[in-house]
């Protein structure tokens, strides 16, 4: 694997690296970690890379790795959103597989362009929608598909964070600065950063697709150019109703993503803060709490908590299996470009619909 981005000060870059290497299926061999040569070199050397495989220009890195007999096979993209498309396109064209941080691109038009490029190659492309890697989320998905909840009637997903409750993007916070900058983040702020996680998770577990929505997005912090709070009513293609709330100005909240799926037989609740359990509530008043580790999905015995890195690593492990030819992984178990296009369509249309106060808006044409 070669990595683009993820240098000093990055949050998600180290997560990608730890996750990719957890199962010893993937080895980091090269990187363009920053456009600053000194910062990129410092990061690469700290990771034990040889100097000739550390770059400050990702284009030069791709060319150098493609020319080596022992060159990288997979490129991991851990940059701000505006660079996802050019790096992915160039990587695919040079014959590399790609794992990209979400969202796939900065705009829907870019996502459609990338979809065409992926379909024109035999390369694997996956997205790190992290929460799809949690064992209990995968178990919840199977339970819904097997009819354990009955007919799905309501889906509610809530993703509150509070770290952008103040304008820290103006105070030197690198992670806040690019997320609040339309030229780097794209058309969506909060909805593009964490709202896409909530959107993807609701569809991934329920098996239903969002058909239409009413969107109310706002930039609550004065002077902020992109939304930091998003509230949507949802209608799904199976007739279910639902809601999606994603906020980065929910003061005091950390990362409390919660999914609720209600069927005709039972309802289920999963919370990221208690990610190793899944609660099922039945019509007769019975509650069943399932714990991971008991069915072989988890890496550790029951009672030994797994978390964000392990969920991320499951996506990398599955991507490695897909590269080696395992069928039924991309777009089925692990989100691929199809999920990327749906997410960007959701972001772009929600932003436009909210601005126009358009009311109910179809996700697809």
C-alpha cells in the first residue's frame, strides 16, 4: 500500500495506517504524506520507509511506484475531499487499487466521473464508511435481511458531535479549517462529513433506500460558510419513514452515533458508545441484548471490547480479500463507488433543497 495524505496533524491518516496493517494482509511501502517535503519526509521516516519511497508530490509517487517491480498495489487516500477525485482517477489509470476515505468526492458530478472510471477498470475501489465494519452492525444487517424485525417501518439515525460549536477553524485547527472551507470540503459541511455516515448506515443496515427527504440545514456558528447542523425527514423505497439528524454544534457531544430500526415484530438499537452490543425490543415487552464475540465475527473473545480501529481494519481486510479475488465483497459487504455516488447525490440535493426550502425532494430523478 501507498498512502496519499495522512501526515503530521492528520486524524484519519494514522487510523488508515493502523487499520490497514492490523491483519498483516497489507504493508505500507510508500507515501506522499504532505505537499511540504520536510513534513512528508518526517512522517515517512517515522514509519520506517526508505527515503526514495517518500514523496511530497503524489503524482511523482504514483509514477515511481508504478515503475517498480516491487511497487505498491493499493493506494489509500486520506486527504481533504477536493483531492479525492484526481488522486483516485490517477491511481486507477496507473493500475492501482484504491481505498478512499469518505466521501468519495467533493461533488456529485465528480462522483459520477469516478464511477465511470471505476467501471472501466478491473481495479477494486472501496470507501471507508467505518461503521459498516463493526461486527454488531453487520449482525444487525443480517438480522434485518432475515426478517427478524418483520417489515421495516421506521429508521432513525442520530449523529451528534460538538467539536465545532465554536469557530475553531479560525484559530489554527487544521481539521476544522479544511472542513469549513468549500474549496476543500465541497458542497456539504456537517452533512458531507458525518451526515453521509448516518445516511450510509441507515441504508446499509435496513436494506431500504432513501427515496425522498425534507432537508433543513444551517450554518449555526456565525461566519461559517458550510452547514454545521442538518435535520432531515426521510421516506424510504419500502414505504418506511424516518429521520436523520447530524450536528457538529451539539455542545458536549462527542461521537454518539445511534441507529434505530423498527419493524412489525421488533425494534433494534445500536449506539457507537456501546458498539459491542445490540439491543432488540419485542412487541411482548421482552428485550434481548446481543454481545459481540460470541458468533465468530469479532477479533477478541466476548467481553473484550473492540472499537474504531478494528472496525476500520475489517474494511481493509475485506478490501484485501477482494483484491485477491474473493467475490461478493465490494458494494455488498464493503461500500464501493455505488455507495459513494448515492452519498454525494444525497449531500448535494439536501444542500440545494434546504437552501431553496423545497420541501419533499426525490433523491433520484
